[in-house]
C-alpha cells in the first residue's frame, strides 16, 4: 500500500520532497530535481546548497542521494546538513534514511516526538495519518539518523512491536472516532448552511423594498411587454383589456458555490457564487411576467451565522387593466370618458391622477391592484406624442 510521508524538517520557505513508497526511481529522481531547480531560482537562503548522487549494485540503482547543506531548521533554530538516502529495491522506493550532521540523538528524539504525535514506543514512531514507521538510531558513521519504511517491511523487535502496535491501534481508534465526529459536524454544518430563512419572518424590514420592486416589475411588464399592444387596444371596440391571474411565487437565494478541486496535481480554485432563483406556479396564466426579475436577495446575519433567505408570495392575485381612453384634464382633475371601463378602475385613475394641465387627451394607461395596492401608470398623448414606445 502506498502512503505519502512529508517530513517538515525545513522552514516554511523550503519546498519538501514528498516520498511515496512504491514509486519508481525515475519519479523520485524527478521530484528531487524539481526541488533543486526550485531553490536555485528561489530568493532567500542563497547559502543553501544541494548535492545529488547515485549508488549502484550490480548495475542497478540502489540509492538516490540528496545532501542539503546549510539548511535552516525551524525546530532547532539553526543551520544543519541533512543527507537523505532514498533506498531503491526492484526499481521502486522501499525506504528512506536521513543522516543529520551536528544534531545529537537527544535533539533528534525530541524533534521526532514533537513531529510524530501519532504514537511512540522507545525509538520507534509512527506519524498521524500515515502507515510508515520511523526509528531513530545512531548510524555507523556516527550521525544521528532516522530510518523510515512502511510498516509491512519494518523489522521491529518482538518486545517493542506489540506495544507499538497497541499504541498504533489506540491512536487509529481515536482518529476514527474524531473523524466520525468531524463528519457528523460537517454534515450538521452543511445542513445549517443550506437552511433558508423567510425574510417576512426574520427580516420584515427587508420585504418592503422587494415588494415595491416586484410591483414595478409587474406594471412594467404590462406596460411594455404584454399583448395586446396599445395600438391594438386603440383600434379595439372596448379600448382596454383586463388581465386577471393568480400565482404562487418564491424568490430564493441558493448557494451555487464550487469548492476547490485537485486535478492532475493542480488546484482548481473554487467559486463563491450565490444566485437568486425564481420558482413560480400559475393557476390561470404563465409566469413570464416574473422572468428576468431584478430582485436579488442577499445572505443575512442571523444568530451569528450568514444564512440563505427567501421570500414567498402565496396566491398573488393580479388584476390589471390596460387600455387607451379619452380624458378631460382640468389642472389636477381627471375626467375619464368611457362607458365600458369598470367604475372602480375609473375611480382609481381619478384619485391617483397628478397632472397640472388643461385640455383633452388620449390616456394610455395601466391600472389595477397588485399585492393589495393600487397601481396606476399613464401617458397623456398631446399632439401625437409617442407613448410607452407606441
């Protein structure tokens, strides 16, 4: 089984080679070359020097060697020299030995204890989240060293192996429990993030502006986008058309964000994308008048959380009259000349008229009730003036 081991001996400014047991020797050499090239072009510690070497047995590569001189170690707070020996068996990485110049066994043990929080028995360590085992020892060359190999190939003394396995099992059980807790917490967090809160219940002041915007949108639709047109109504017998419909409408803020993803060794940036989505059912008309809405909801702060929101319009009744009528205007008084137009619409037009003019005119109008409010928009055609794009 292949596992990745990243040894954080260097400072944050140093890119570390990631070893994967079972990788080909070509892969290991390529990663080492990439590391060396990176630091040859990087700014900062110009005194850092790399030396590469190969060792052979029977014409086959047995070791890939990288010596890092004058490398600053954050834990030890000084410059050190590290020789990394990548042990190759059957053309694949089988283990790593690291020799440390000017680092005592005591210092290396203290470092390994701080780094490998997963478990320790005497000089044997395993790092949290990995299946490798490490051993601190004094090499025959007199240097404090670390041997890192997969568990399956480590020859651990019997008296050490069982306590270490017990410690490893205890740690893995603890990690599994913590992982399950993290999964449950993430699921709860995800569920909370997907909850949508009714603006009318939690943020009633926000709905006034939205209601006004929706009414304007509906009136604009019948003024400029609906059929019949004002030209057709002008030529019709009645001179007007009554639009009557009932709708169930929801504007909901939805999270369409995309998390960052890793593909082929590259990180593809995620997105932070929230969209207002229209959901509409109509009893006796289409939902065309709500499409292309300018209503844009925003996340709101509720109980210390940034939450999604929505606003509902249940049984939204629309009663709109659109037409062309002759009118007499005397300053701010309006007299509608129409025998067919309902009296309540005539009264609505007369009480909402505000125009300080005098004379006769044709009025192109949209009038009625939306969301329980009077709506009335008009243009007076004086001397063949174009109205509503007519």
